[in-house]
């Protein structure tokens, strides 16, 4: 069959608000030109304002901004004829959306010649029926119209629900799904045209149901802890992230339209009452406590003056220190290392936590097949996929049901005498299908020739693809904080690769298994404890281990490649920058964050900035005694001195964090993070086969800390946006190192001397009280 969406160079996005802006960023990152439409307000074109916000937030680079053309809704609709896709992203207002579609239909579709190639039109809605939105539109419009529900935030949440309209062209709809997976890199789930579709219908019930069964006095933290054990997900924390003000409108869409309303296309929903407004949420919203997007960034949770974690206490109406309940079943479950055994601790317990867990768990399990029949034609894998991609569940509800024992789950549900019937297809055949799928995954892994060599709490070491050693950080709870064991694992892998390099072209890849972080840096808790104890030698030893690892990576006779995603901060970024090549996930968040805790990079990060910014110049220029490096070194200084964390690999490259040889990888949802690792293994192997030669140590002519260059740093430190005078002191110390310290300009300085300066200044700040206070605040917050 001929594909209908082979070439869509331009997309029109109608609505430049929060969601429209984010979707525009996603399209631009994939090379589309976007016509961004919005109204004029007080003489300002809102779409133009939105583009500036994207730039200010560093979501896009100036060059990417050139792909966005702000246009005015209504006035500039004639340009819609130039696009292949019109994507409406207006607020959830039926009449507002219908009015826009009427304008578009009248202008392009209603009287269109049959030979004219028309764009297709989609609506971003979280629950308004597609049949309602397309009502009264021309047949030509309806044939090219369907729903595309992007989940928020689209940068992190890859789910895209697609919803078939009453007259949607089937070939177009099918083709778009392939287009969305391949070009937009989304995880596509198809839903029937029912209230709130598939993911929100089930997911919102999961967010609402705790309030129906929460015992009086149970803390919000305890609710989340129980759900995390049962489902690997925290409903109240999720509410804070998406915004508590959205809970009632989204849930109410089901409650208003399904609760015994005549003419509804939905069958009676026996659990519809769970979608009713929640008094506690209404109370928080009335107070302005709507979650992380509120002015005070508080909802169910908040931060104290010292950034300690607080939780809302419904009894007192105040925020109190975060604390879990003392129920025995909860304690047993939290102490249990096996996830399935932890679930059983709760379901088989005899206290209020266990009763609450059973009330929620079995009703959620009962609702899963009901929604699957309603919105996914009975395809259980679709709901599993929707919850994993859209709500961040590590396993879908049917996967959880299988692992908990389908027969036992179904019997427990029937024993509760719920007003819902478990369909016949929920039986042991589901378990067989699940086990078959797991068996196929295991076979695929074995075919990739991956051999596990060792696993610890902090690092996993494997050999993949003919002696490419993969060091994977596994200390996910600490965001892969780097300590001596993880650094020594890298050293061991490089040593083993060097030993085998003559015969086997060995190489090393450094990666991780935690989607949240490649590494958030050195073990800050270790540094803080050593500092408080006055044990400067322990800190010095850790820096030595870092710098030894950095030098082994940089100068070994085998290539070393880093595969980074998630948070890549501080020491984690230093390890990556020491590698010959970085393969960065497009959504990586990277930068030097040390200054926020009163410290500075000491694992080669400042040397790397000097090297990267000066390396762009020919040696005859940078080594000329008359060359003024102020502008270049100022740019190199700004990254670590400001502590900026860059969101996205493209922005990181634009700001000099990533180098020309580094690659940006955008895996599809189906490919996942494994694709990034596979690409890194191929890149490392290719470097080895090409006859890899390590770089020579670099020598620089730097101006010194008494130079005009350093004076330029002093004159601009106020513009870095640092929070206090102490941070400015650290920033100027960073500037002193980048200028080469207290030496004269005519004296060359090696990168090893820069490493020594990094160590000296780090030790100087690490033992100071101001740094201890800043470190303690972060360590306490992570608890």
C-alpha cells in the first residue's frame, strides 16, 4: 500500500500555550518547520512570545528557532494550504475547538476540488469525544480528521494516543501511526472514541481511587508508598506534577458524561463514582496549592525553608515533615527486596495499610479488563503499554496481574462482590502469553552475545559484541552517584580491554541502567561526611581516583565511548567528556552543577572546557603569544561558573558541552534506551577497527589569574544569576583555574597542571562551613 504521509515538511500548530509550545519543540527537534498560530493580545502576537520563552528556557537553540514561524490565528489561515498537517492544541473547550474546525473546514475542505491534496487535521484532547468535535463538519474534513492525545510533558512522556473518528480514512489513520512512531518517535496506542479514551480513563481512576478508601489519619506519603509497592507509581506525586487543578476537569469529563446519562456512547460504568470530585483536592486547589506549577510549588508535597521534604496534613491543614506510617505490613513490604513478595506483604496483612492496599488493588485490577474491552477492543497489551508510556508504571496492570497469579486475583475480586464482572478472557492464557513474551526477550538478549561478568549494588560489568566491555552504573536510588567502586570498575574494564586489544580490537562503553540518570556526579554524602569529620585526606583520595579514571579513559590505547541519558551532572559529565565520543540521548540533562553546593569540578571538567573551547582554533592561533583568548575562555568559564543544567542534547551542543564528534541519538519508544547502548557499542567497535590512536596530552598558553581575561570574569560575575556572595567566590575560583592559575602567560601549562589546580581549589572549598551547609541541604533533600 502506498504511504500517504511520505513527506510532511511543514506542520501548523494552532495554540501556542503550554502544551502547544511543548509539542512545537518536539516537532522542531525532529526537523519540521512549524507554523505556530495564536491570537494577538494587547498588541502582542502570543505565538511570537511563546518562541521567545522557548529560547529563554533553552528548550531550543537560536538556529532551531528559525524553523518556527509565528502566525496569527484567523488572519493568517491562508498559509494553512502550505502545510501537510494541522494540529490543534487549544484548551479543553468543546465550543472553542469546534469554532476553529468550522473556520478551517469552510476555508479548505467543504468546497475543495477532489484533485487538491488536503492536509489532515488532528486535535490534541485528553477526553473530548472525536465524534463531538467533528459533528456538522464536511465529509472531506471528517475523512481527514482524528484525535492525537499527547501526554504532558511530551519531552519526557512518549505516549501518543490516536483516536479514530466516525468517518476517518482508514489508510490515513494507519499510516499516521507508523509516521508517529518513526518520525515523531512516539509510543502510539490506539483508543476507541470513548470518554477520556484509554490511558486517562484507567489512569485517572487509579489517581482518584485512593481517596475513596484512605483511612482517616493515613498520611499522603503513606498512600504513595503503598501504591509504589503495588504498582511502582505514586498517584499523589503524579497529581502534583500534572497539576491538581486539572484533576477535577479530567475526571469530571467521565463523571458528567457517563453517570447514567441518556444518549452516551459508553456503557454503564460501575466505577463511575470514583470519578467524582475529591474534597481534599478541591480544598488544596482553593488554597492555590495545585502542585509544582503553583507559585509556592506545593500541592500534596512541598519543600521547607531548608529544602526539606514536607507533606500536607489534611487534619491540621498545614505542611508537616515527610513521614510514613508505622503499620507492620507496610514496614515488612518496604524491607522486602523482592518486589512481588513486597506486594504480598501488603495484600496478606491484617492492619489498616493492608486493608487499604486490598481495597485499591483489586478494584484497579477489576477495572483494567473493563476499560480494555471499552477502549482497546480487548487488547490487554495496549493498556499495559499505555500505562507504562503515559503514567510511568514499570509494569502494566495485566503484567502485575499475571505476576500476582491471575487465578488468585480473579477469585479475590469475585469474593469482594464488586459491581463489575471479570470477562472470560482474563484467565491462565494471559499468563501463558506473558511467559512466552518473556521467553522471547531472553532469547533475543542471548543472541546479542551479552555476557555478564559481575554485578554489584553500584555497577554492572558486561562483555558485549566481541570484547567491547560495557560498564553500567546501577546505583539508581542514588542517581548513580560515583564512588570508588564504580570508578575502579571503569579502570578494570579499560585494563582488560587494553590486554585484549591486539587480537580483538577491544573497546569500552560507559553507560547506565537507570532511565533517570547516567550519573548525577560524585557521592556527595561521602564528601559531606568527610568534610564534617575534617578528613580532607579521604576527599583527596576520592579526587585522585576520579582523576586517575579520567586520565585512563582519555589516554588509554583503546577507545572509550559514553552513552548518556537522563541526568548527567558534575562528575558524571566529567567522566563522559573524558571519553573519545559521547552518544547522547536527545533528552539528556547535563551540566556542571557543583557550584550549587559550594564546590567546583575536580575530575577534569574545567580542563575539558578549556580544551574544548580552545581546540576549535588552529594551534598556530591559540599558541600565539599575542592571541587574546578572553572571549573564548569567558564562554568556557560560563558553563561551570553559572551551574547551568542544559535540557536537551541540542542545547548542550550549542553551548559547548557536547563536542563536534559527539552524536545525538533519538531512539523511538520501541527501541528504547537499549538502542542508545547498542549504538554506543557499534561506535566503540568502529573506532577500534579504524586503528584508534589515543590523543596526546595538551599544553596551553593561558593568561593567568592576574590578566585582563580574569578581570573580565570579575566584571561579569554579577550577571551569572548566582544566589549569594559565596557562590560568586567559587565562580571566580573557577575563572582562576580556567585562566591557568598564578603563572605568567608566556609559560605553557599542561592539562595535568589544570587537574592539580582543580584538586587544590576543591579541597579548599570542600571543608568550609558554607559548602557544608549547601551540601547538607541537597543530601537531606535526596532522602
